[in-house]
C-alpha cells in the first residue's frame, strides 16, 4: 500500500479542535454546578410507580395524636398544661370515618386525636381493640374522607416492591420509605411498654422498607397503591427488618365490625412465657407456659389460675410451641369450656375455664 497517497493530518486543526472541545466542556460544567443549566434525568418506571402510589395514597394516611395534661413537678402551684404529641399512624378504610391503626398506639385511656395530611384535626369518638392481633379501629366523624384500597395479602410474593407511609419518630409526617417483601409467615413476640407484657404475632410480613417508631399503624402498600399490610414493629439491634400484619386479617375484623358494630374475641386473661424443653429440664419443671400474671376478674382468675402456675396442657393437648395457647383460644368461641392442666408446687391439677368476651375498651 502506498501511504504517500493518504491525506495528511492537519496538526494545527486537530489541536485547535481539542482545545475548543475542552473549553466547551469546562464551560458547561461550570454552568451546571452554578445552577445555570437545569439537570435533566429520566425517571424510571419503578420511580414513577412509587410517585404515583404516594400521590394517590398519602392523603388517606393520618397521624394519631394523644393529649395529656402535664404538671411541672418543680412548681407545686403551676397550672397543668395540655400537651399534644404524635404517637403513631393510621389509614382511612371507610368514608364513614373508620381508621385502622395498631392497638398499642391507642392502648392507654388518654384522649386521642386524628390529624390528616392537610392539617384537619378530628376527635376520636370510639376505639375498638382486637385482643388477638395488634390492631384497632378508630372512629371519627367523617368529613370528605378518602379510603384506601385494600389488596390481597394472600397473593404476596417475596421480592415484590412495597411502600410504607407513616409519621416517622412522631415528627416526620407522611414519611415514605420503599423496599421489598423480605419474607412471609414470620412470627414475632412484641413487647408492650404500656401493658408491661408481650404479645405473640403470627403470619407477619417481613420487609426491608424502613419502619421507625411512629410508623406503627401505617399502611404497607404494593406498587398498585393497595394496602397489603399494617406496619407493626421493627427489630431492635437490627437494620432493614420490619414487620407488618397482613391486610386479610384486617378485612375479617372490618367485616365483623360492619355487621355487629363491635369486635368480639374470646378472652382467657393471662400473661405468660413459653418455657422450651431444654429450659424446663434444667429447672426441673414440665414444658409449657409459665403464668406471669392473671388479669383481675378474668376467666382464668375465676377458674383459680395463679401467677407462678405452669399450664402444660389444654383440653389434653400438650403445650409444645410458643403459640399453642393463643392458637387454641383464638380459634375457640366465646363461652367455650377449656380444661387446663396446671403444674403447681410439684403437683398436677385440672382447672376448667369458660372463655369470656374480651373487653374492647
């Protein structure tokens, strides 16, 4: 090949082009960092879905507040002051003024209020609490309320996108976090600082969407904007592990409430701790549940159950799992007779209990 016939490179022109390109690039960079050129980017489809869900749903997410009268302990002549604070989240499920939240959010006998995203404030008229799940229905006087759509938690798949909306830390209203369904059918024993006990929750949704104190009672939504869970708890000492109650459990409660105007649940009246087999052997006691406390005037107290007792069987069924007692009670009807096998002071006793209706208030 005769290279002499190829066109010669104009070194001066090439150098000039490189210099001009560098000058233009520097000028554009300086203009961008100074805000003279707006930054443009493409919003991906996943972001569009989240934005759409938030726009559609956030107005139906409310703050649950509590009013308490506070006295200055250092001034005996001070007049008590009324203080309002946000303690949890709820979401509207009916235009008739029904709001779902967690039971532990509204467990104390204080005066509660509901505040919507646009700042409207409502006094809570009634609270209906579910004794089996950490759920409550709060009723207010309706006024142009928009209910959220309820999805089907039975169709959830691990890995699908979820969105949580709530009042993080009780201060950051309508905080939005995203994540995925990390697991299904989880079990959790949640402590209750108000009642001083613990509650066993089954069949929970696990998610890595951030759930902080104050988010309790808020909705967990799918990418279609349907509620598929009620945010209930996070795990101390761990990151990106939160839990939600499946919305199908809430549907059952709402159906019962719509039919009866209340929530009826069987009630035994004990606080207990499950003793695993290894611990039982080490302490020379049978496996079962250790009764930590008995509710006054409850069916358990009337039957003679005492703190310190061990319940080893119910209706002949051995207590061999953490949720056995709650499962048996929750699946029984009000008025059902249960036979408790009790181990007390090295002896075995049989007590008969009649389940009563759990108090809602």
